[in-house]
């Protein structure tokens, strides 16, 4: 889901107004309230930049789907498995590892997967190797 700038800003402003009202009721001077407002606004903007960068950035699979390229998703992978033991192992595996597996199955390089997921290449290889070991027990 995309990050909604305006909605987040309005929520922050409502929260800040309530906080400033409480501070005034407690007798805090206006200069301190203004400094706190400025500091909180800077923190809010940093968080907003982070949310925009990571929520709005689609993964490699989503990009392919939008471009009309044939895509094999995690859900499609799980739907095609007939062996219940194998299905159970994959169902218990975290979604990020399964996404990496699907991308690897589609021929993406470790660097492409790393760019898409934000996970280092070595960690991707380790996750897939651990999953491979688990799967060998059932095959």
C-alpha cells in the first residue's frame, strides 16, 4: 500500500494539537512548546521520507507484473504443491524467503534479488540454502 502524505500529516497535526493543549494546561511556556513542535516536525519528516522510500518502492515481482511480464508468485507456488509435507514446510517459511526463492526460480541474480528486497546477497544465499536443507529431509 502506498504511503499517503496528506493523511499522515493531518494525523500528526491532530496529535500535535492535542499534545500542545495538554502542555499549555500544565503550564509549560510557549518557547518550550515551540521548540518541541519544531523537533517533532523534523522527526515526522524523517519518518515520512523513510515511509515514502520503502512503502512506495515496489519489489521486483510487482514491477514485472505491472509491465505485463509473466510472473510466478509465492501464492502460485504454494497452490501447485501436491505433497502435503512439502507444502507444510513451505507454508511455515517466512514470505520474504519464499519471495527470494520464487525470484531465484525465475532466473533473477542475487544482485537483482538484493536490490528488490533490500537484503544483502549473502543473506539471500543463506536463507535459500537453509530452506534447501529443510526440503531435502522431505524429498
